[in-house]
């Protein structure tokens, strides 16, 4: 993906609650990219919930989400080919080697897998020499780097990153920040963050829930 298409996510009258607790109510938001946009707010205000709704993994109780690329609406069934969600809560298959996980991701993504960038991103993530290791042997920080790696290898216009610096050491954070600064001019990157001073990397806009 090399174009600078206008990327828009429109949230209208969005509400979601869990049991008796209202997470957010009647939210109207318009995210316009490319660019990096932060989503902040206290714990429990619905940052992760919002990203899951935007990515189609969770339904709102009320309201709707619409997505367009250069003014062309994207049907909900197209969203898996347009978006990727990365969060520390996303489970990785443990009983396979990293190289096998990458092969599986490539199979699922098809032409949207950034084959030409694989070696470079593995090296930047500090995982190039770990490809024969089983995922279960990785530390929490290494697993988070794997999650980011899979997202960054996805050539889609919308990247949704939930607390991306979670468990990262300095080298892992440098990997994250390098890629975000490089890619934010061609994608709409939404970052839900409890650490806006570090994770948001000169975001052009910050929305507080």
C-alpha cells in the first residue's frame, strides 16, 4: 500500500454496556486519515471495546460504524481485508514455531501480506534469529513484539493498536515507534493508550473517551 487515499471511519450514536454498566453512550466520532490518532481515557472507559467494535469483532448495543476509502463505502464483509487489530489480550498459538506462525499469517492474508518486508521487520523486531523457536518459549515482551509484527506485516489501510507498548523493552518500543512514524502517512492508525506521552508519537489528533 503506497497511496495516500482518504480513509474515514464514522461512528454514529454508538453505545455499549456490559451488564448494568454503561461503557459509553451515544458517541459520535469521525476519524480521518491517513495519520496517527490516539484514543485515551481512564481504565474502564471503553478504549479496547471501541477498537473491537470498529474492527467488527464486537457489536454495539446501539449505533453504527461506517468505513470508506476515497469516498467508497466498505461493506462490513470487506472489513477483514481492510483492518487489523493488535492488543495484548490477543492470544497467539503457542505450539508452533514463529516461522510457522508467519507462514499461517501469510496464508490467511494472501496478497495483503507484506512479503517483501518480512525479513526487514523481523530484524527490526529483534526476532530474525528466533524464527525456529516455539512461541510458548517467548517472554511476554517478545510475544507483544510478535503481535505487532503480525499487524505490521498486514498491508491494510486501517491499523488498530491497543496499548501497543505493553510489556515492551526499549528495543521493542524502538521497533514500534520506527514503524509507526514510517507508516502513519499512508494508513489510518488508531492507538488506544494509557501512556499517551510515549505511545502516541506526535499524533495529529487525540480523542478522549
